[in-house]
C-alpha cells in the first residue's frame, strides 16, 4: 500500500478541491426548484468516474432523478464490489441557522476536528463519503493495484426514499451483479474508536392533515365552541406515547424481535459517556422508553417522532385566529420483525379511530423501509474489520445504528447480495441539520481504508 500512500499524499489538495466543486451544487432532490442542480451533480459525478479510468460510465434516467453507473472489470473470474452512494442532499433550511453558506464549503477547526472539518450541506451525507470511494478507486487504478472488479451505482433520490431504485435494480440485475455491496453512509463511534455498522432501523413515514371549519375563524367569536385543529392534532399526537414513552398504537410491538440479555449486555459495552452526550447536545437530561439505556433507545428500539408540525398564524405580532386546519409529519423507526407497510396501516387505522368527529383527518403514508442486521462472521465483515484495523490500529466495534438505509434490505431481496456498511462520519456531524460538517481526518482516513477492504476481501474470497 506504499504506492497508494504516496499517490494520496500527492493528490490530497486536489481531492479536496474536487469535493468542494461537487458540494457547491445544491442537489436537493426534495425540492423541484433544484431539479437542474440535481442533474448537474449527476453529470459531475459521471465526469469524475470517467477520470478514474472506469471502462464504462453511463447516466441512467428514471422518472425522477438519474442513476450514475460505472464499472471496471479487470477479470470476470475475480470478485466484484458494487459501491452504492448518493449525490442528492437534504434541504439546507433553515438557512439562517448556518454559520456559513451551506453550498459554499469551508474548512473550520472544531473541538472534535482539530485538523479541520468541511462545513457544507452534503459534506458527510453523502457526497463526502461517496467521493472517498471514487478517489480510492482512482488511486488503485492509477497505481495498478486494483485487486478485483468494481462497479458504482450512485443515485439522486436517497433523501426522498430512493423512489426509483428498486425498479432500476430489478430491471438491471445482470448489470449490477456483484459479490458484495459497499456503502459509506453511516458513522464510526469516534475518531479513535472505529466501528462497523451491523444493524439499521427501518422506517415508516406519515403525513397528517386535520381539518376543522371550512375557513379560519375569529378565536373570540368561535373559540370554545368549534374544534381547533391544532389543539386536536396536538392532543392526538401526545396520546401516541404513554407515561413510559411506550408507543400506544395497538399491535405496534407484536413482531419486534427482542435481543437476549447477553446481546443487550454486549451492546451496552460500546464506549459511551452519557455526560459527554448531554453536553454535546446541550441538554440537561435524556428521555426515552422506560427500561432501556440511551444506546438501546437509539439503536434497537422502535420510535415515533414528530418531524414537523404547522398550522394557524405564525407571522409577526398577534392574530387571534382559530385555524381551519393543522398538519404534521411523523416518522417511526422500526426494528427487526417490524413490517413498514403493516406499521403504516396500524398507524392510519389507530389515528382515525382516536380522532374526534369534530374534525376530518387524512393520513398519508410516504416512503418507508425495512430494518436490517448484518452478521459479523461473514467474509464481507471480516474484510471490513481487517481494513479498519490496518489504518486505525485497532479492531472496529460492531455497532447498531439508529438511522435507516432502506435500500440495504432491498439489495438483499432484489439483487441477492449482502451489504457492508463502512462509514467514516461521526454522529456529531449534524447531517440533515444546519452546519453539517465532515472532518478532514475522516475524509482522508476513508480514502486510505477503502483499498484495504478490496485487498482483504479479494484474498478472503479466494
């Protein structure tokens, strides 16, 4: 790997400059206003893949945003690694909470990143982490040390539920045929504590509209006589948890696969300092389901959270209005055993049952995804473990993540292929939030570590 080390050192600044170029594109897939920017990002990813020396690079259109595909086949008899990533990003709103422009990347030093961190939307999720793979493969091809075949599938709709990815995979199974899928869209425990994500929660995402009177009303004339949709919605949402923060939807926990006492004990041995955790979040205490630790609540337990709520008058000053309607968005993180479609159906049924007749309720189910668990005795995991050990100097800890990457379960079902999650971000990188950032240490460490995965995986597959 000495040749790669030399190549990386010679090209560090260029790597960063190219990433900055990609980060400057506001490729927000959720907002049609940015449609042309999403296309520009796809074109740029394709150009970078061409420059790595890939045999084939093609942009596949979908009914939404395009999927960029590339491949380098050095020997059909060798294993094939399929790299998945995404070039779309979350909306940057609220812009006023950013300390710097979200689409004008800058490097700033922080307490956790004394060498500097890249502040920009998408820096960690997922442009920065996806870009590590392009640069790692570029170096291996340039130095003629790529030990196996590699394919890339980089999409532009991950942040809106990978709407067209399942059909793309089903239609292109032969094109995407591989031995393992490699993804960097997760995190490590700390910069001195590497980890491999072995579990992901699933997702069911709902939107609610509560309608009362047919127009906004004067709260003095009608208040107390007509149902206020915001009051009703707030009460309904509050009733979805009991005093122990247990979710009250009937049947919600029916199929949850509970961990054994031994598994829970092992999980809670993950390095974690509750005081540091609270200090980083600037909170006085934690909150969650009774009977479980913070680590367990954030990884192996299902959740229900309000992601947004709105209605009525929110302008300057006062307006005594009884609003006509109120809305909310709610996400439920799911654990092994829970079917996102069943959970969505249970939610809709229950919410309609508990709603009073004084309002009309409409519940819409948006995107969702299955939870997944990766065994730690596979060739894929062992290769990742050895790769982290080679660059961090210590074995990574197998860790369950609280987030969702629904396509992981889909890949196994549609492509018949296991996924290994080699993330390099930190949970404190503010992904989806203002001031998202990604440490320079993490960016370069990822580029350094990924080639080791290719090497060990190729050796273990012989």
